[in-house]
């Protein structure tokens, strides 16, 4: 089983085989929380305008997401796992647009299967991949806006690779390492109030979700669904 690591938008374009797109802060942590709160599916789109159009076309009931960390006008919720952690999404279709994770999903050109992953679903994602026994896997760390590498996504990619290879990395060490990064520390910046420290806390609850998130093309939409293991 060959495992390749890639990064950013170009990495998503280069990916093949079973593809895992990673966004820890915060897109795919937010998506995982939406599923844990009962969402039926998450339609992942690159642009805010596409999300609003799809909502107007009744392709989903709610829009969640961000631009520069801030909830766009007319969106129902921001890209915040804490904000939606008490929301009942039972049976609802959610439309998500962010500047890294959902962009990466839509940039994948060649794949046998696609997963959206963060630290909260890493072990479940590894388990799902191993059950499929693919010949090749590409793990893509999306970073900041898909243009700049970030510690949390790169570390999550390494963690997932180690899990796939049967290793058992120390979770507390991973968390501590991420907390020293500039990307983690922006959640403590009073001038960046769009980044709630409670989002970071949820995102670093490593392997807290017992399901993976698969993404597949349905018509012309990339649709994510929860896969319980």
C-alpha cells in the first residue's frame, strides 16, 4: 500500500488513488460536528456564491462556511465547530464553503475514493481506508487558504499516514506540538475574534469521532456523507 503526502491546492490536483483531503482548523472539524449533530449530507463547494445559489435551488437547507475566518453575509453559520455544536441538524442537507478544505475537495481530479478528514476523524478514516485495501493513497494537507502550509494539517497528514501503517503515535505529543504553532495561537488573538478558542479545543479532540467522511460526485456536486464503522 503506497502512501503519498501532498500539500495545498496543487497537491489536491496531483492526488490520485484513494484521496484524503485534510483541513483541521476548521472546515472538516466543522463538517464532522455537523454530522455528529445529525446532518444527512454536506455539499462541499468552493465559492460562497455557489453555496447561496444551491440553497436558493433547494439543494440544501443551511449554508456554513467562511472567508478569512468570517461568516459570509446570508450564511446561516460560520466555519465554527463550537458554534454549531448545539445545533440540531437532524436530516438536513448542509452546504459548506471554506477557503481551503472544500476548495481542495473540488480540485481533486483523479481518485478512486475521497475522504474529508481532520484530527477528530483521523483514526476512523484510517480504519475505513484499511478496510478498502487500496493500492495507493494520497493525503493532502490543505493549509491556509490552500496556499500556505500549516502545522496542524501537515501533522494530521503524518498522523494519518502512521495510523495507516499500523503505528500508534502519542496523541498528547501531537496536540502539544500543534499548540505551539502560530496557526493554533491565532485563536488567542483578541484582534481575530472570528477564531474562537473553543473551536481549537474541539479540533484537537483527536479521534473523538467514530465515523469517517466520504465525498463523492452526485450529479455535478461533491457530496459528503458520514460512514459509521
